[in-house]
C-alpha cells in the first residue's frame, strides 16, 4: 500500500521526483558551498524520513546545487544549540546546552554521528551524486549512501587535523579507503580525486560532469525496477556484514577520541578547535558561542 505523504517545504534543500520510484534530495546552499548548519541537517533528515515512509519510493538520490557538493560543517554558526531548538532530537542523548564536554558530545552524538548513522541504515537504496569538493562533514553525507557516483572534478578530503580535531564524527575512513590510505588522508588533509577514490573502492563510477545526473538517474531507474523488499533485505545483509567486521565498536571508539580532541582544544585555546589551523579569512568569520577566535 502506498501511503499519502504530506511533503514538507524546505529552506536549505529541495526534493523532487524525477522518475517513478525515485526521489532526489538536493542540497541548496550553493552560496556557502553547501556548508551544513542545523537547519540543513534536520531538513535532510525530514526528507529522508518522508522518502522512507513513502512505499512507492525505492531509490533516493542525494545531490547538490552549485559547483561543490559540500564544504562540511558551517564554522560560521555561533551556537548549534540555538539552531537545534526548533527540531526534535532523533536520538536518545540530551544535555545539548550543558557546559564543557557534556554539551558538545551530546550535540555531535545527536546531530553529526547520529544523523549520518541513521541515514546509513535507512531501508531504501541511496545514491550520492557528487561534483566538486566534499570536505569533512561533506563526507558524512555521502559515506552513509549505498552507492557513490562522482563527476570527474570531484575531490574528497578530511582536513580536520588542520584544526586539531581527530577526524570527522562519522569515522568511516578505514571502510571507505582501506587502512593505509585512510591514515594518509587524515594525517595530510590532502584531497583524493575522483579517479583515485574509484581505484580505492570508495566511488562506484566516475563520469564526465555533464553526464553525472543522467548516469545517476539511469542507475536509480534500473534499481527501482527491483522488488522493494528484496532491495531492503540486500541492504540489510551487506550492512550487517560490514558491522560484523567491528565497524560499530570502532566508530564508537573514534567518536570518543574525537570528543577528547575537542576537550583538549577547549583547555588550550578556549575553543573546540585549534584556530591557528583555520585560513585567515575563515578565522575572521568563525564564531563559537560568542568567543573570539585568536589570530
């Protein structure tokens, strides 16, 4: 039975139905290179929820407006707690406004790790359609997807080491790249181009940018011809195989170490990051609960 789903209006994304059985969710903050604030993340979650509850949808494409897929978390956001206020938590953690490590860990366990993990397990096939740069938090949008299609100009990086943070919150690097390349990516903050990502198995296909949308839609339509229950079971089986390799325990450990790096930076710099690693232009715009960013 197909449910009648009331489509929600969004400000930071938009949703469309290009073909029967296929929903496309599009990041729509191109002026900020699709940097993620709380509104974008929770609107994404609402759109995923709508698609998950719609029994006519079999495949979800995640795409982005503009030159770049996503530059990651928006460091200009002064207070994620205030931004979270209009949204109901999807996890069980709370204490988002508490002082010290308690508040920050609560926010990130809910809004970063929590949402990404939730999207990984959504019972629909998901395809990321990536052009331009996907940096740190941008990886946390594409890595939960089942399939990644990249344009030839796509580049991927986790540059969190530059700001004294132990990797993005959704620490999927070893499963996406292999252990040695994951270490190189994290230690150097260098970009990995689309063809290298394909060679490493992180990306399924690399296509010319002008063919990116058409190629992605063709794959989505091909998959959408399969029985929906079979697709759900296949996704569950592959995810379970990955989790049996120790992924869940490793993710929890890496998340705790990520929080330790925030706590360390708070003690040293009075901020959750090492601001000396920020580009000068971004240092001037960054804001953390009203604290000045050291030059």
